[in-house]
């Protein structure tokens, strides 16, 4: 296997490492009071600026034709990635936790596989080991997501002393049916489904216009505009747009990765 073939796997591993840190940084920023809508806008705005520099450096001489079909795809990429994918992901984290959101991210390959089958972008050959592995991986990921959604878990280490254990049997258990947790899980499920559709559409768009940095730049710009419109509708607090020299600035910059 040559370098070009290894490069795709290396970049995937690197992006997942960045994704794990991104959830933690975003969660801290949201806990500090930053609006989830504004965080989406600033993240995509910084992404647009960073990608524009890379386009000037590496794809300045690309002469592909920007058709109406490509522009339509860019609009839907911004809608799926920013409005549905990122915003609902932040909402889900606020209702659950950064660790739970990272774990639910494992659903993206499963959803992508199912959608690829539905849109005939992937062939399923039951006799092949690779197809069987995809099927069982999808079933396992969906089953794990359902378990994590319904069963939040119990306290492993309690701050109370053992002298009060006789009263614990009379306290209602919160292991099941934590509605905030379920609401957050639903937000995350829709977010992961949107991101899966985003990846498939991105693949199809790159076949029409094979300039990944340029497509990423336009996609971030589309996401910025759509997220800004969404923020103006849903968040009327002007102070939400204020950035400080703290985590509220680091979070959108980090999201560029």
C-alpha cells in the first residue's frame, strides 16, 4: 500500500482525534454561556477564512466549471452540515454530555452505509466478509445507541456515606426515562443522520467539481450564511455575538480543524 492510499487513513484518524477534542472544547464554551447558534456561525466563518487561504495556495489555478448543480449541492451541504448537523449536535451535548456526543458519533459510519445503500452508492454482497462486517457493525452501532439513549446508567461512586444506604431504596431511580437525556439523544441522532447525508452529498459534489478545498470553502460560506439567518431568527440577544479572549474565541477557531 503506497503513501497516497495510506494518506486517506491517516487523515481519517487525525480528524477523529480533532473531533474528540472539539466536543470537549465546544461543551466548555456552551457551559460558559455561549449561544449554540452563534458558535455555529463563528465556526463556519473562521472555516471560510482559513479555507480561502488554502485555496489561494493550492487550488488557485483550478479551472473547473461551477455549474448550477454544484451550487445547489453547496447550498444543501451548508444546510446539512451547519444548520442540522452542527446545531443539533451542540443541542444534544447540552442535554447530555461531550463524552456521550462523541460516543454517538460512531453512528455516522452506520448511517452513511445505510444511506449509501438506499441511494445505490454502495453495493451489498452478502457473501463477502467485508459486507457482513458492515452489516454487523451497523447493527451493533444502532443497538448501542438505543441502549445509551434509554439507559443512562446509575451512580457508581456516590458522595453520600454508607450510613444512609437504608434510605436509598426509597429514592426514585433516574437510570431509565431521563427525558432530558432522551431529548438530547434524539438531537444527536438527527445530527448524525444529517452529517451522514452531508458526507454522501460531499462525495457526489466532488465528482462534479474535483477541487476539495474550493468546495470546502464554499460549503463553509454557505453554512455561515444559513447559520446566521437561523441565529437572527432564534436568538435575539445581541450580546450573544460578543467574543472574548477566552474559550468563547478558542471554540470557533478550534472547530476549523
